[in-house]
C-alpha cells in the first residue's frame, strides 16, 4: 500500500482552511491543519510534508516569518512553500515572498483548479523522492549483504586451506608409517591398523574436498570404515 503524502495548510481563519480542504480533497492525500505559524512549526517537528500552503497575513508570526523559520531548519528547509495572500502590494511584496523561500505566490481569490494542479505536482515529486530513497536503501542493504557474504566466503576459504594443509601433514605421516610397517614386516594387526587409518584419512580428504566451492556437498561422500 502506497503511503499518502501530507500537505500542511496554514491559515488563521477556519473558513479558509475548510475551503482549502474542499479544493484539495480530490488529491486523496493527508491534509493537516495549522491555525498559526507557531502551530505549523510544531507540526513540522514530527511529520514530513510534501508541500506547505502558507497564508501570509496572520496575527503574531506572519507567513514570511514562519517561512524563514522553516528554511532555517535542516529538516524542513527543502519543503516547498506556496504563499497564499488576500492582498497584493505589487512586485515588492511578491519578491519578499520568493525571498522568504516560496516556490509560488498565489493571490486570493485563486482558481481552485490551478491551486490543485500546482499542489499535485509537488505531491508527485515528493512521492517520487520517497520511492528513490527506498530503492537506494534497499540497494545499500543488498550491497552490505554482498560484502558480508564475500567476507564470510574468504574466511571459510582460509579455514578450509588450513584444514587441508594439516590433513596433508597427517596423510604424509600415515603414509610413511604404513611403508615402515610393510618394510619391517611386523605383525599383521599393526599393518591392518595403519591401513585402516589411511582409509579414514582418505575419507576425510574426500569430505574436505567436497566442501570446496563447486564440488558438491560433503554429505554425499561415502564414509570409510
């Protein structure tokens, strides 16, 4: 299930918030209300938002000051802000909005279709970024797993090499002992014991060889009696 994006609506007038919710409800995303700049900053401490619709004219902390705080925080500085204002003081006022970090500046009354289209673009960008982050995280986990597997393979190969070297030394000693017993023609029991030891060592060698990559499983090697 795809997680919905959150859109922060900031306006001190409840009727304006209600109107924004009516316009944006068709996007089927999570709409979060804030009735002041302080309330908006509090919401931004815990939640991630795709876009912020911020009213300029608010008592206390206005939209410009709120935007300045948002852009100063590392966590929220990249969240796009769309300023909404009921007044228009000309280019200087608009420039102040962009200077505060807004990506768009819309004067009221605005066209609902235009506002919804603008917000939908930022929601889509947010969702794409979330998908990219998830894919990057999965790729990083896969790479870490591969590195771990390589490390374990190297460790196993080193252990097998050490065991093979030690077994080779024992095989050499057993072979020398069998030759000595045969040359000295000692009792048959000793010769049979030496031969039995060699068969055991041969079985161990086959089992060890079966552990080498690409040679099959050691469980398939018949035991030596």
